């Protein structure tokens, strides 16, 4: 049941994307299954990304994301009969060598060492 819903959702999402949708889908899958994304190029090395590394850039350059359609599709997936479960995450991207990078802050890492970098927060 849930697998069929996921397949249907993926097919609807695929149908809303324009040019380069095959490469965009591979790129989205690579983001979803990658445990650690070191760089944009590292996404092209994911087993689910079936194209050459330059296709990661071409996919984003050639495609146009119809935001309104995708948002409507995502909103339809939310079960309105139950309260939503919101999950937050904060991740650090350590950039100690990037001395001219704006907005760097000090923060702790995985091993509790203090380094310089960016902090990203996600709410899902």
C-alpha cells in the first residue's frame, strides 16, 4: 500500500518536471540516499546517479522547477486527519580554510572540536 503510494507520488512529481527530468530525478535520489554529501560532484558518484558527473550541472541548468505545482503535490501528501510530526536538524559544514567566505561562525563538530564554518537548519 505505502509502496504504491510512493510510486504514484514519484510518477506525479516526475510528470510535473520539464526538461532534464530524468537527470533531476537521479540527482534527487542521490541526495536522498547519500549519507554524507562532501561536494556537489560527490553526488554524481552515488550509485543511483546513472549519468556522468557533468550531468549534475546540466540537470540544474536545463531544468525549470514549477514550484507551485510541486508545492501542491507535496501538500496533497500531508494527512490532514492527524497532527503533523515536525523534525528539526542542524548541521555544520566545516570550512576552516575559506578565510574570505562571508557569514562563517564558530561551532562544535562531531568530535566536539571547535571549527569555523556554516550552520544549516532544516525543518521537515
